[in-house]
């Protein structure tokens, strides 16, 4: 309900701005009957002193920056869930996560979310340039620059905005647009922007949800397959056939002593990758993995013994253990290790 009110207020503000411009246009038209008509202004007016052009320094509004860390985290989560990914201004996920990252640099959820949202913001910037909505294009490009000053698209976007503005100014001088034409075009731009942004954000949210669902399904299938293999191994009957009469033992060379878990000396134990869904949700947990180390020090087998919560971190824990390396041992060693997952660690 709050998000709907915000969007309603945003649209109402836009309508008021258009009405004010239209009234000004009518006044100019009335004066033109008595005086010689002046040349029409360019299609995109230069920003006024009270509304400076958007840049990386003011990309995040003072209203958003004033929120606390917990308020930013909750507002960002809500905007993300309601598909307000990069618009409207002062009430979108990108601004909230930027402010959250600056106040809590160690917050992994903010960094992960910005990584997912920046490609969509780049596309929205390009589309704003295409419909000649330069104020929105500058706002979006400022958000991108604030998130990643070295983003590979920054130079291209800035050049495209400047080039398009020059082209519009030149065309406006050639066409001599009237004040009424400018008002109508501005209103149409606002209408197109709101409709296009709403549709784009819904589509982007659907794509993210589908990707996350596919990852969860893959993790569930892998866990079910491991569980089935474990049940099959437990149900496999032990051999009961009587052993044949053994001949008298003959002297043999002494065998290598059995190796124990205490003989293992780790060489490389890379940490597991944190599942993106669990990281964004702030989910923590642990997985106990049983694995076998071969004589050359590599892990030859690994399986999940216990997981809390189940089927969330299993795959990443097993993948990490399979990459572990130890010093060579005289005989294979099977042991267990518990791996913890903490989004704030």
C-alpha cells in the first residue's frame, strides 16, 4: 500500500509539473498575439539552478541517505519485492542498496543485489536516451557511476546522452516547436517512461525469480539424488557366502600402516561459494560433509551427512570439499568436517 501511494504521488507530481508548463505556454501564446512570436526553446531545457544535473555525487538523495542501516535494508528489500528496481527516484532498490553499501561496506547482500541490478539499469538508461528523456537518463547513469565508477558502459552512456541532447537541440531549432508542442511532448514522455519502466521492472523481476527457482530446483534434484544413493548403499545386503578355506599364510612384505584423520595435513582448503539466494535473504547454516582423501592428497569422494537448513548449502559445500588438497598419506583416509555459512562472516 505504501509503495502504491508513493507511485501515485510521483505521478500526481508529474501531472502538476505538466499543468504548470502548459499554463506558461498559454500565457506565452496570448502575448504572441500582440508581439512578434519569439523562436521556440529547445526541446530539452537546461537544468535550473534549483535542480542541478544528476551526477554520481548526488545520485542518492538526501532523503534516502538519512535513513538508518536497518531502515535502508528493509526499504531495499521491499522495493526489490515490489519491482521498484531503479525507479521512481528516491524510492527504488538501487538507491537504497547504494546507501546501505556506503553505511555498511561489509554488507554482502547490498553488493550482490547491486551486481544483479546494474545490467538492468544500463538497459533502462539506453531506453531513456532513445525516447529523449535525458533527465531520467542522467539520473540512471549517475546511479550506475555511483555503484561502479569503472563500469564498462559509463563512457558510452555519457557520450550517447551528450550526442542525443545535441541532436535534439539542433532538431528543435530547425522545427521551431511551439510552447504547446513542448508541453504535449513532455507529457507523452512522462507517460511513456512510467509505462515502460513498470513493464521493464516486472519483466526483470520475473527473470530473476525464474533464475532463482531454477537454481533451487537443481539443488533439490542434486540433494534427492545423493539421498537416494545413500539409501541404496545402506540397503545393499552384506555378502553372506562362507569364505573358502584359507591356506596357511605365507610370509609377505609388511603392509603400509593405516592412515588416520589426524594424519591429514591440509595444503589448500578454499572456502565454498555462498548461494546468491541465501546471501540476499541473509540465511546462515552449516553442512557436515564426509569425504575421502586419496594417497596423493586429493579428495576422491564427498557426500553430505547433515545439513541445517537442508538443501540450501549442500551443493556448494560438496563442491568446495572436492577442491581441497592435502599432503600425501600412506593409505586413503575418510573423515568428516562441518562447514559453516554466515552472511556477515
